[in-house]
């Protein structure tokens, strides 16, 4: 799949670090999600509507490989790509880059399914969203 | 008010620390809340029922004074007291102690109001809860 | 004191929320700190140098009053003012505003002292920093 | 590898949840780490000494698969196993279980390398630690 790339910037805050003076490893997943949030916003897709609807997008898998540490005050670029798009699920690939040094710090992925919130059951991704994801995924 | 004291223990985790190699200052408030959660459990009062009801207990004020740092792996004792009990609100006082060194690390308070979740309006604390809080507050 | 005002914007992320579907109350303090970090950056003052030096800026007090909840995706504006400037300490005042609704959500303060990291003892704020803080504090 | 199993209990706190009223997906990794911390403590191995030494145990990979959500107040059991033990690295496998319902909520792994903190270079796991890990890994 030759997906387009969506990018956001993030400045590492003091609270993101741990006693090894690097960003805590769990926070990379939080940045993946932050990129995903901005990605939906860029598509004109509002989570706010989501909340009130029965649609829920739980994660089913998350993975991160750590190459080099991020430190306090580092400016990071988070890249999001669509790696796989199925009827009921989407797999996003991520790369986190130290913007100043132009170094790859981490890469990973998250897989989401569309689900009915009440019944906690997988459902097809709604067509209005799917259409936008498909267009992004096929538009390198 | 000569309140009884409720206590919990908490071990500082790596993720609680920051690059100064001490527990991040915001996490003290999270420990206040953790003590509050266990306090309600000790009273036989279930938040789970709360969630489904219209009752909501938002914080209106939180304060913390920091005396000495907590570090990774420190065993902390969090003490909870009732400092003020009103018809629609309760103010809890907290102390955080390094258990091994028997040193006071921090003290503070949080004030909660009872609220109707839908109307976002203050309401009297339900009598079944109030009774237990009153008993605790007056039983040194 | 008629301090100047420093402002940053922050978008509430999913991870910032809790099961009441509002931003968790401890995260307001984290936003206070984030504003402080950007404030130092705006003054050309680098925390990176800080880390390697013996200077440490621990918090001694933090306070927050909650007016209205912040929700997922809300765009917040965090305002920072200098409320008190002493030889060894500085007290910042904060206001958090829902940018779209122009509503005050929370206000509070944090007090920091300058300290010698190794000896864990208060020291005068270094003159190069003090000068900039003084100029900001007196420049409404 | 037929590793022994190490277990800890953890009660889901309010702050661990998000607006979907389930534990945020990033917090599973934090629980993996919490189990690892207690595991080292059970082996009589102190991170405190670690901090002052040149030894550092950065994560190189983390993975989690989510089966069912954890909710506020749920009592979780986190199981740790050694899945792979090499000269310079160790891979821990984890399972998170809802203790009351005896349901598997999530499983995953983390791989750590031993590293020299200053040179940021992989080194052999010190023999005093390796010995204990080997004994645990081979003692089902």
C-alpha cells in the first residue's frame, strides 16, 4: 500500500520524561494516538460526533520499536500512514523523528476496529469515513 | 473537625518520575485521588454504581504543598482525613509520607461537590453516602 | 503586580480525559507546566542547559480551582502571569480558557524555588533569569 | 522456554480510564513495566543501585494485543514470564487478566537490552542479574 503521509509536530514536555531523562516508552503510543486525532481532524471527521454515536474505535494491537531516546524539549515529528485498510479495521503505521537532528527515534503501528459501543461487536467502518481513508491510503 | 484517618500504601513506579529523578508534582494529586477511591471502597461505596447513576463528584479545588521529593521505588503512605463536610461538598485533607524514612513529603487537599451529571448542577450528597462520611468525620 | 501575559494553545487529547468524559483534574497542572516551559523558551532560556547545571526549579506549591470541564478535542488557551517574584522564588498565576466558547475553565498558581540540585537547598534565582522574569513581570 | 510466572495485582484507578470509560490502551504498557519492577524487587535486585551505576535497561520493543477492556475499579492480575534470554537482552511476555471474571484482557511483550548509560551502547547483562533471570526462566 502506497499511502499518503500525515504529519504533526510535538514538543517533549517535562512530564513526558522519566528518571532516565528520556521520554517514557509508553508515551510514544500516546503520540501515535495524537497524530491519529489530528489526522481525523484534517479529514473533517469529528470525534465529538463519534462520542454521541454508537461507533467506537478500540485498538486491537499496538507495537513500538525504539531506536533512539527522545529528550525534554526535543521537537518531534510524528508521521502517520495507512498500512492496511479492511472493511472493519485499519492499521496505521507511525514513525517518530527528531526534527532537528533528522533522526528516526521510533516506529510502530496501531490497529483499530470499528465497533458498536453497546454490543461491543465489530462492525463495518461507516462509509463516510471509509471513503476518506481509502482516498488517503491510495494517494501517495 | 477531628476526623478519623484512612491510609493506603503506594510504591512509586518508574513512570511516575521525571527527568529530575523525582516523582512528578502532578502525580501527588493522582495519589490523593487513589486514596479517595480506596476510602470509598472501605466504606462499601461503589463507584461502579455511581457511574451509571446521575451522581457525579467533580473536584472544585485541589492544592498541594511539596516538602521533600519522592523517588522511584519509595514506599509512600497516603493519609486521608475529612476536613470539612457540607450538604453539597466535602473537603479531604491529605498527607504523603515516605514510609521508610518516616518523613512528610507533601500535604494538600481536594474539595468535591455532589452534582447532577446531566444538568451539571450541585445537589445534596445522597444520604447513604453522607451518613458514612459523617460517621468517619466524627470518629477520631 | 501588573505582569505581562504569556499564552499557549493546547488541544485536549483522548488520553487527557477520564471516564467522566472530561479532562482529568490532574492534567490542568500539567498544562500549567507546559505553559511555563514555553514561557522559558520564549525568553530564550533553555532547560537543556538547566539539566546539566546544578540549578533545579522544584515546585513548592500548586493550586487549581475548577470552574467548568474541558472535553476531548477542546482547544484550550493557557495564560501565564507572574504573580510574585522574590529573590529565591517565583509564583506563576494561570488561567485556562475554552478558546471557542471564550469560557474560563480553571485558574490556579504554582510557586517554584531556585535550588541547588546536589545540596537540595534554596539559592537565589540566577541573575540572567531574574532579569528576564523582572522585565516580564513589570511590563503589562 | 518454560519460564516460571511472576504475578502482581493492580486496581484500575480513575485516572487510568479515558472517555470511552475503559483503561487507556497506553496504560497496559505501564502495567507491564510495573510488573517488571516488582519482579526485580522479588529477585532482591534494586533499581536504586541501578540508577547510580552505568547500567541502563532501555526498551527496544513493546507490543500489546487488546482482547477486552479493563474498567474503573477492576482488579487486574499481571503475569510476567521470560520468553527469551540472551547475553545482552531479555524479552518478557505479559498477560493481563480480570481477576474477578477470570478473563484474559490483553497480552504482549517487552524486550530490554542492557546498555552502558554514558556510551549508549549495548553490553552483556551483569552476571549477578543474569544468574537470577536464568534461574527464573528455567524453573517452571
